[in-house]
């Protein structure tokens, strides 16, 4: 691991950091740890961030289209954390889209 200008944060205890951090930084630290906290601070400090769920939803749809074999709807639903109905909706939409192209 390369040294960064914020590696000194590693010298503070977890208790000390938890007491100092608040808001989004506290959330990042508690969920992702010190490495991610340092990277976020080094690269994104001062920015307001909004993390949209749309790219992940689009990735789920792509994953389903690539991996659905006609019989694995339950497995995909469990793996992706969505309902079986959602899997079927994705496949049905894809089939309608394919029919409209032909």
C-alpha cells in the first residue's frame, strides 16, 4: 500500500475517529473502514455526492438478461436480492423489445 497524505488518520484509535467523525464521513467509516475513508477524503473532500440506485438497477437488469436460462428465476432473485416477479418483468420486457425489433 502506498503512503498517502492522510495516512496519519490510521494512528488514531477507532474510538477517537468515531468520536470525531459525523454525517457522511461517519457512515463511510463505519460501513467501509479506514482505507475507504482515506480514499474518499483524498479524492472527494468538499464535494456533495448523491449515489443513485439507477446504475445498480440497470446492472441487475443486464445481469438477468445475460444469465437467465429459462429455469433459474428463483436463483437469480435470491442472488440479486429481488423478487421472482421482478426477474420475470425484466425477461418479459426484453422479449417484447426483441419482438418489436423484428
